[in-house]
C-alpha cells in the first residue's frame, strides 16, 4: 500500500483539511509556497492517465470550493499534476498540488 493510501485509510496520521467521498486535502510536508495543498483521490490511481472523466470532473469542481475555503481565489493559485519520472512524480498515487500565497514564477522547472 502506498503512502497516500495509508493516509487515506488513516494508518498514517495527517492534518486533513478537507474531505469528501472522493478526495482528501492535506498540507504538503515540503511546501513550495505559503499555501501548498495536496488533493488526493481516495481511490488509488497511479497517475492522471488512469482517472475517469467523472472523477476528474468531481475533483476539479472541488478546487473552487477549496480555493474559497483558503482565501486564495482572489489573488490566484496554481495547480500542478506531476506524471511519471520525467514529469517529477515522486509518489505513484495521483495527487494535485495547489500552490498559492505568493507570486509564482514561470517557467516552473
């Protein structure tokens, strides 16, 4: 079982900031911005290539709600989905980074 599955199952304690039937949201343990959240599907999917359109729509519809909850909707934010080794994915469980709280530079990496 991967680390995110263990967090979802409650086997690893975590500061769950938001939860619904499909996702949990936790702070990133190595934040790259003042606000750095991880949106983690409860269903184990290795990466974005395995997500169904229905689950993708559900997760992306929650981003607006989460942005409002953390007061980041007005100044903006970035969402990042790393996929595979070349994409910088370090945990093989789909997760979305939501970064905010400062001006984010480009290019990203």
